[in-house]
C-alpha cells in the first residue's frame, strides 16, 4: 500500500493521551499518522509514527500545513490548558473542511471533604492567596505561570515544576522543587505535612499522574485553589483514546470515499 493510499491524520500532541493514541494507531496500515509537538520540553517522549516539532504560525499557518501535507483528519489531543492551539485547530479545520476531534481527559471534580476555591485567571488566584493569608503555598501551576505570585511577600512558596523556570521570577520566599509525576498519595501526604503547606494552587489538568495531591489535601484538611479549564470551540469531544479510535472508525469511510482512497 503506497503512502497516499492511506488517509493522513494529524495528532496535535504534548500529552499522554496523544502519545497513547499514536501508539494505538502504529499498527494501522490504513492511516498515516503525524504527531505535532510544540517543542516546549527538552526531551519529550517520542510517539510512534512521524513527528514534527514547533508552532505552525497561528490558524493560517496550520491551514497551510494541513493543505501542503495533504491531511485528511485532525485530532486535537493537546493539554486541557493549551486552548490557543484548540481555537487555531477549529478555525483551520473549518476553513479546510476537515473533520476535527477534541480528545481531552475528564476534569477532576471536588468530593466530600474537599475545600476547593475555583478561579479563572492567575491574578484572581494571587488575590486569593493574599486574601486567605495563606503562609505556606504549594504552587503546582507550571513554570510559565509563576509571575503573578512572585510579588507576594507575605507567603512562602514551594514551587514544583518539571523543568526549571528560566528566568526564575523574583520571589522573596520560595523553594524550587523539580519533580515529574506520577506522584503517590503517600509521597504527597508526606510532602504537604513536612513542608507545613496550608494552600495548594494548581490547575484542573485531570488525569491520574498528579491527582494524589488532591487526596492528600483532603486527608490533611488543606484548601486547594483550582484553576478552571479555559473555554473551547464547539467541536466533537471524547475523553478517552478508545473513544477517539471509535470516532476514527466512524468518519474514515466517509472521508476516504470523498478522497477516493
Ligand atoms: P497553547 O497556548 O494552546 O498554544 C500556544 C502556541 O503553541 C500555539 O498557538 C502553537 O503555535 C503552539 N502549539 C501548541 N501546541 C502545539 C502542538 N501540539 N504542535 C505545534 N504547535 C503547538 O499551548 P501551551 O499551553 O503553550 O502548550 C504547549 C504544548 O504543551 C501543547 O502541545 C500542550 O499539549 C503541552 N502541554 C501544555 C500544558 C499546559 O498546562 N498548558 C501542560 C502539559 C503539556 P502556533 O500558533 O505558532 O502554531
């Protein structure tokens, strides 16, 4: 089977779900899969199939790429907080008349005993930290989102990040903890207790790699300031790789027929 006798699928990646989807599609002879990574992390896990790295240059750039590379289908499996890419994908696929699916893991939900304070932007979260007079804060927000907290002198911050912020914003009282999930409940409980954390600030990423801090916070009676997910364009959404595979099976015959494949 020549390459062009297969449909071409672009996966917008950078998540476990995108990686798992590319792995699941690796044996398929009816699809040629390209995963796109933004290029933010130094040593990303390389998914099966072809990989391209770097931004496209907005919705128009993505549109050009889709046309030049003769893509048939797109699955946006970027992180729940990577919304700009989602809006660009919706605009480009709409203009090109391509089918687009959003693959997004379910959000975390508060349960009995949780003390969540939900917010929409980082300035609101910084105000929350000050208003609650939190003294010792675990900041698990990603290294790009630290600046709004760096002017708060009344609290001490434990900044947990996969990679070091460069540059590090000018915090007066902070410690940097470089760590990559998955984290265990036992480990998170010990960390929160030993560092006497009284507030966690994080975003509603969902998934199981980093949710142990929420269970540990519940056990210890610690409040959690949780950033809500950003707004998304109205495209079909699934929350698992299995459902994305089912969507592919449902749209592929129609797309293949249109393309004469
Ligand atoms: P974003 O705000 O939605 O996107 C910013 C720009 O980065 C996009 O406009 C696009 O540039 C480029 N980009 C994003 N994802 C891309 C991809 N998969 N392939 C090629 N270019 C991409 O995204 P972000 O929050 O900066 O996240 C960047 C990447 O890190 C995403 O792939 C995401 O899945 C991953 N990630 C993000 C988070 C998070 O908390 N935000 C956490 C874990 C992983 P152009 O406009 O030039 O095309």
